[in-house]
C-alpha cells in the first residue's frame, strides 16, 4: 500500500493568517502519461461527514472557497488555507487514488490560536 | 438533492455479523461506484472498499485489513449499497460512511459525496 504521511499532526493559526498542511506519499502518485497527481484533500468537521475540497492535487471542488488551494507533485503535496476563518476549524486529510487500494493520511487538526 | 443515508448500525457482540445499508437519492445510483470508509474512535479515516457500477461488472476491491470478512454489494433497483461485516471484532468499532465515487473506467478516484455515517459498536 502507498503510505500517506501528513505533517504536522495539529497546528494553531490566528484568524486571517495562513495554515499550511503537508502530505507526503511513500511513492510517486504522479501518473506520467497524463501528468496528473492522484491526490485529494478532505475537510472533516466534528459531527459532520468529510467534505471533498481538492482533487487532482490542485483542482478545487465546486463551492469550495478560493482560500483553499492545493499544490505539489510526485510525492510532496501541500494544502494551504489562506486567511483562516473560524469555520475552517477541522481535521484535514489527504488521500491518494494512484493505487487500487486507496489510502488516507493520518489527518491534521487545524485550530484557532 | 443528492443524499446518501446509512442505516443498520448498532451494538453487536464480537463474532457476530452485521449488514449496514446506504440508501441514495438525487442521482442515478446505477451509474456510480460506491465506497465505504470508516473512522474508529479517536482515529483517522480508513478506506474499507468499493464496488464498481454494473457497467464494470459490479466488481469490488477491499483494504487488506478487511478482506475476507467484509463484503460490499449493491441493489441498483433499490438504489442501495450494502456492507456485510462478518466475524465482528472490537476493532471494527467505528462510524461507517458510504460515499459516491468519482471514477474513470475500472479505476476509482476520489469521493465527492458522503453520507452522515452509521455507528457500529462491537462489544460484549
């Protein structure tokens, strides 16, 4: 299985500041023939189901605010939350879909400082 | 409105079996692959497995951790996906979510719609 490792486990950011979450895969999840990175990001708030934010590493799901952005390629990826809002408090997960067996990162908890 | 509603969770003794359901509405169920994802208490998300649409023979894939004990099936006439769990273990205690999957051909990609989940507690 492809192992997804997120860092940090948690972070506290002041309102209006930027939160940066990292995700590293144990092997490249870049499909060379299409130049697509097989990575998605989800937001999971307490008491709610997870919500898709980003797919193909950088494509924003419809309705997701543009303060959420994804970047990276190969094995190293980043989710950036610009101008953090109170409603962004959640756990964020990356997920690879390069292999038939899907795997998630361990999650990063974002809190307000 | 697209909706996925899980049901059938509850308190079950170790070693018993349980079938949980995911009833969908608001989209053409038969055209989509469906997954199950679980979250144990205090833990992260774990993909359990998925079932392809009938166009791809309704075949299934499972995580190694559940293969052999978990079975995913579907009834397109009722727009329901099922997760059968046999020989339940305490470590199967979790919230179980069903998801609608974005796919291409035989490949599963990401999950674009999630149900609210059903809680399975395995305890004597």
